[in-house]
C-alpha cells in the first residue's frame, strides 16, 4: 500500500523576498486584475510505500517543509524570522 501526504503552504506575495522584483510586480498586477488577494499556494505531494516507519516519514516531511520558514528559507526575505 502507498501512503500519500499533501502539504500546502500559503504565502502572501508581498512577504516573499527571494523572488525577482519584476516577476513579483507582474504577479501583483495579475492578482489585482482578477480581483484576488496576492496569495501564493505551494503544494507538495509526498508518497511512500513504507508502512512501518510513519513517524520517521512525518519527521522527514517536516524537515523538508521547515526549509521554507527560517530567515534563509526558500522564499523568506533576509532577517525575516
């Protein structure tokens, strides 16, 4: 049996620091044009056939997802956290 874990992150576009300024401006105009808040959703899918180590699997997934949070995270601006 295969297990599936889905993790979805929602980030305000204005808070994303590691993104090209021109791309950020383009996205902000797009969201404004469609009348939606500038929220980026980043969804990750993890699957495993290991049914014996659920706790280890969860720790591994949290470790990957935690790289989005600290000040040197994937999208965080410097000195944000």
